[in-house]
C-alpha cells in the first residue's frame, strides 16, 4: 500500500471551518451507527485533544444525529449522515486507510474497519493540529485559542500493511495506537482496533510437534542427519505425510484457541539441521534450494486451512538455510513469506552495500514470486544492547528498498528485554513507526524533531553526537553486524568516545536544572558509558556507572536472553 494524496470525486465550494474559538465550539462529534469500540475511542480521543489544544469540549452526539456543524466519523455504509454526502475517496481504504474531507460545515473522517476511523482521527490530530506522541511520557499538544480547518480532500493509506517496531518501549497501548502501529506484540485490544496478531509468532516446528511428546515413538517425524533421526539441533521431516496431517491439525487447534489471530506461523526452528533423508533431498535437488520443500509444505497447510478459514494466513520464513528462493514452488495466496536477512551489514542499506549483495538478490527474487512478502529486519546489537548502533541512514535506505520491491510488512527487531533501555530505543521506535506508515519520510528531520522535543535544551549536543557517529560510518565506509564485539566496531575508538563524552557533558550541563530531562539525557548516555566499559582501561569506574543506571532505570537485560543479574555479576557488580 502507498500513502498518497488523491483527488476526491466531487468537491463543493469550501470555507474554513472554525472547530473551536476562545474555549467554545458549535461542533459535535457524530459516531457511526453501532460504533465499534475503536470508533468510540476515536471520538473520545478527538474530544480529549481538541479540549487540550483549545479548552473547548466538543460533545459526542449519538449515532444518526445531524447537527448543522459536525465532525462525522465512519463511512457511507456505517454513518447515514456521511451517506448523504456525495463525497467518496477514490481509493480502496482497506482496514486502515482513511480520508479527511470537508463538505459544507462538516468535517468528515472517512474510514473503514477495524482501524480506519481511529487512524483518521490520529492523522487529523497529528498532521493538521500538530499533536505528537514521542514516547509514552513525552508528547506535544499545541495550545491555541482558535482551531480552524481549511479545505481538506486527502486520502491516506499506509505504506505497509504490517508495522511493528519491536522495542519494549513500543508496546505501550496508547503510544502504539497513536503512532498507528499494528504489530503482534503491541498491547492493542478492541478499543485500539486490534492488531495483526500471530499464533505463535515464529520458529514453531517444535511447538507443532514437541520432541518430548513424539520423538521416542516417531523419530521419523524429525530430521535425518548423518543417517540418524535426531531432534536436537534439527527440524521436522517435511516429506512425512503424518507430519503434514499433524501440522494441519495443530493449526486448526491454534485457530480455535486464538480466533482473533490473523497469521499462524509454520516456520523452521532457529537453527540449521534440515532433514537429509532421501525424500527430502530429492525435493531440495528439484527446487535448487531447501526453501522449496518448506514452501511446498506450508502451501499444502495453507490450502487445507483455507477450506474452512479463508481469512487466515500461514507464515513461514526465508531465513538462514531457506533465504534463497526455490526454482519451482510458489507461495499459496494465503502464505506470507517473512525474509530475515540476519547476516546483513547494518551500516548500509540492503541495496547499497557489497556485503548485502546476496541478501538483496534474495529479496528481489522473493519479490518476483510473491506479492505477500514480509521482512524481519534487525536494528540493534543483540550481544550488547547498549552499544551505539548508528543505523539511521541504513534504516531509511532499506525501508525504501523494501517498499520499492513490494514488501507488505516489516518487523523491526530491536532490544526487547524487560524494562527496555536499548540504545536509542525510544527514538528508533518513534521514527520507525513514522517511516512504516509513510516510507517517503526522511529519517533525519524526524530524528531532529524527536531530539528537540524530548531533550529540550540538550538537543544541540545530542544531535551533534548522533551526526558524528553516522558521519564516521559514512566517511570510513564502516560495516557492522548485529553480534559484533565492540572492539571491532570502527566507529568506536578513543577519539570518538572522547568527543561523545564532551558532547554529553554539554548536554547534561544544559538541562541540569530540569531533573526529568536530565534523567533522559543520562539514560541515553548509557550507550557511551557501556562503550567505555568495554573499551577503556578504567573498567571499574564504568562498571559502577553502568550498574547504577541499569538499576535506576529498571533495565532488565543488557544482551538478548541474559538476566540483568547475570550481566551485573559479569562486570563485578
């Protein structure tokens, strides 16, 4: 999908609408007939923020009322007042797109279900009234005595259908809804219009057939490796007909247990160990890649499930040993392939780096054989959550390359430990939400806006820090990956860390009389404290600084999967 501004089919002569003036308003918010919980939330959020901006409280009128001055929510099918208007969007809105247009004395927020109207309200508040929600605690609600809306005729459709910045800080319900994220791990319910939910999320082979339950009696269900059936470090035998039947049964069970989920993962374990039995090897040879067998298998599962549940989708991975496309197999219409290029360089966009030549070729190859491609994109150092990871330019370039190659959804995996606290996690979550909604946006203006709002007077040195790190990567053509040792990172050295220390000293000095802002600056500085811990000679000093901040900010992991107590013990704290 593409965010675009489209001309509406009919447009009457317009005048500016005065929604509020000196704390008063003649306008009411009119709900659709039988409004959904998300549409009620949309009305309440619009009422709340118009009041915060102007002091005027707009009443929420019952469905069907026709006040002379109204903000109408819904569409021609759900709101009879909108149905009387000749105006219609000229693009299919789907589940999340919306149109904003003025007609006479009415402002219409036209959207489908489940999330179109809600996102339309947030689009109105953000794009036309200047509201922002940067973090769960920091936002911007402008104050003005008068709210005027000029002629509107815009249709907005998100760039990607599935949008998940996977950071702990992005799971907050209000933040995710207001920034129009819809991913699996967001805490979104009916009042937020739901989400694109998975069941389970990924690496599901052993959830389908747990070895503890099946291996002893049926070792043939698992990989044959070196002539023996194994379950440790292995996969399923995908040419076994019983494995197919049991998989279909398990997916049907998942659908019954979690009917609100849209996507059901039938995907390889998070390691190699694919089956080497004669039947599986024959398919590998026919397809030219192991992905062919996986795709044949999930296609058959998808076809069986579609008989009773045509709206449910089956997800599988193009990852590690399945990243290369097959010669013959093509994804079933109800299959979502999710490519996860884990070996990429993340200093450069996927289409602009020799290290990424093969992954980009794989992306292009998958895009040729499916219109339903998702991406699992990495954007932190998983062995060192706090270490600087200067990938803003890479994220913008890769995001646009994905859009240009027809990708439908993105999972941006960052630091997801308890308490959050990953390097630049709140900033990255916010600007990723923005470029997932609109892939045409430039990242650096978003970075500057966020830093100015969140760090206030400390913004100039913090922006200088970010730009210095990224310029070093660019000028020296530095490559880096997601498990690199800090000692190998070319953008971290004695000079770059000394410069970062000076800039953070300036940042802290600038906000020393603003405790809340100072705390944010000190949390961000944890990245440099941690880099010093790993690279400087004074490890005892920095171990104490890092330990104090980890405890103060309630951070639960310093690397993927490691409890914070184990990390603190490892640094002598």
